[in-house]
């Protein structure tokens, strides 16, 4: 970062870890910053982010050597959290352009082809971290809608195919 500019230049670089060292992987098709990701090294998923111009709804799938296009997010945004797998992923929170300065509590789930909307997070946030699976995911920390860091963690539980629940805890 130079000259006080907080925005980094987007990149398409992927690196893989073998337990000891890092090596170059296949390049992402769309150079992006502040994107979310989930999955495994041989079946990865990345979503959202920002290119040089705007927020993106781009989803890309990794097969261990090359990236290909997946279904687009419903709402373009950056600073999202990802959880789950390439065929059962979650995209949580994010900063978007729906309204200037819009920080979302949006949650979308991916079925390997397309995204659909789920119940919202309790706390709107971006630059958060995700973990877990599509049916038992976590959205951890981030920056809330007042641009204040939060230590809130929310747990997502798919109670059935039609019921979702986010519960919040702090100081985790």
C-alpha cells in the first residue's frame, strides 16, 4: 500500500500449501481483492470481492489445477466470509453497493451450480471470517455497520431443509 491508499491492487494469483511449503497454483480467472473462499485444495470455491472497478458477484471453482466459472452470487459484495464446500457453500456478510456504504447481513448458500438466499446474520458485517459447513457454519468477527470491529460470532444451524437459525455470541 502506498500513499495512504487502503485499497490493494486485485490479483489472480493462487498458491497451494502441501503441509511444508507454498507453491503456485492455477490463476483465478478474475483478478479480485477481499473475496471469500471455502472448500479444499482440490475442490475450492471463491466468491465475491472487488475488481478494479466495483464489487463482484463472481463465483469461481477450483479443481486442484485450474479455475472455472460458477454461478454468480445474488448480491455483489466484498469482504465476505465463506464456509462449506464447493458443492455446499455459504457466503456471509459483506460490503456492497446496494446503498452507499451498505454493510450486509446477507447469507447465500451454493449448491454447486447456483446461489440462493438464507436467513440473515444477526449482526451486519464485512471483512469477517467463516468456518464450518453449509449446515453448521460460523461467521466470526469483522467490522459492523458503524465500521467498528466486532468480536461477535454467529453460528448457523440448518434445522431442516426449510429452517435456518443464526445465533450470536460475543468474546469468542
